[in-house]
């Protein structure tokens, strides 16, 4: 009898430890892990300049200066870029280390273009990106990352895949393609506005749709 009880406890414990998170867990839970903005497969369309005759920025500058700046802006100005409000959570744990490493490996000679761009196969691209993430500070839980498809200067908009995933299994739970209008002074603020507008749409529209789609 004692062995049977111990075996039952082991089986239950093992089942819990290997349990996968679901979209319902994300929608009804209180905590997420924020991974940041992933530009690993993004393109910057058009001339990225600050006007007034200034020379356009280079791919190297976008990679080494602006990508880190956009990521840090969301963390440092959390009252404006309010992830808790956006995703209806009481706790947000920031772990930018994975995305920082991923963005640092981008070939800056290939990220700028004058042609329209979108992922050939969004599902395949996003799954590949998530599966490539190393283990961060949190070994399990629910991660949220904005996978940027493009910043398009001519259309004055950023296109982002808002992606929610199980950190342990790397299974994508929700992904939503959202376009945010850009605006503001200076390259950092101009494109940060597009991210802000994506967050507003999640808060006001898409979160409700996700709940409805998942029977919540």
C-alpha cells in the first residue's frame, strides 16, 4: 500500500511538472514574462532619417543603437508602455536578455530595403524564432514577445506579431498580427509610437477577442 501511494504521488507530481500552459492559462493568469521586441527577421523599409537634411541612419545604427533603445524605453517608461494594463496582469517580469542576444546576431547589412516585405510563412517563422530562444531567468511560465515584421517609413507604420508562448515547451499559444501607426519626433520616438499603438489595440480590442475565441 505504501509503495502504491508513493507511486501515485510520483505520477501526479510528474504530470504537474510536465503540464503545458494553454491560451486559457495566459488569459486567466496574473503573471507574464516580457521578452521584448525581437527584430531578428525584421526589415526596415525606406530611408530612416530624422529630417532637416540629416543623413539616413545605417543598418548598423539601427541594430546597435535603436533596437536596444526601443527595448529599454518600454521598460524604463512602464507608466506609458504599461504591459500590466495591456495584458490585464498584476505582475510582469522583464527578461530582455534572450531578445538582446538574438538581435545582436542580426546581419545589419541585410535589414534595410526599399521593397515591401512580409514573412513568407508567418507560422513557420514565428515557431522557429521561439524554438531558438535559450533558457532565460524564468524556466517556465508564459512569455510575451513582439516579433517585428517591418517598420515601413513610406506607410508610416510598424507591423508586429504579438506572440504569447509557453516558456518551458516553447509552444506558441497566441499570435496576432497587428499594425501600429508611427509618429513623433526623432527616430526612437517615431517608431516607439507604433509599438505603443499596437499595445493600445491589444488592450482595447484583441484581448477581448482572445478571451472570446478561447471561451472565457
